[in-house]
């Protein structure tokens, strides 16, 4: 049975794929079904192809960049106000 013919996967693996955590999905599939790394990757890739799964888009707020930029802007304004 090839990955193309049987793209069904355990729910935990599907959840990891939908969350964009492909490495975690491969690891879970290997643990659950005892597959080799190559076999697990092929099964995950086949599932993604058949079901057209895309990784979720992460928003800038979730990465911590926006709060850091705001902090730096405020620090610069305070510095300019006090020592400018």
C-alpha cells in the first residue's frame, strides 16, 4: 500500500499538519505506526497533496516583533525628550 492510495492519518498527525507543524507530524506518525523517516515523510506529503493543506499564516503579533518595535520606539522617544 502506497501513500498515494492511503492518505488517511491518525487525528493527532492531521492536527499537527493543519497547525503547520510538519516535523511534529512526521515524528508522531513514526511513533504511532513504526514507519521509517522516509515512509512517514511520504505519507505526510501525500496527505498534504490530496487534501490541499496549507500551513497557517502567523500574524506579526504572535512572533513578538510588534511589541519589541513599540518598546524601542517608546524608549527612543523618551530618550529624545529627556536628552534631546
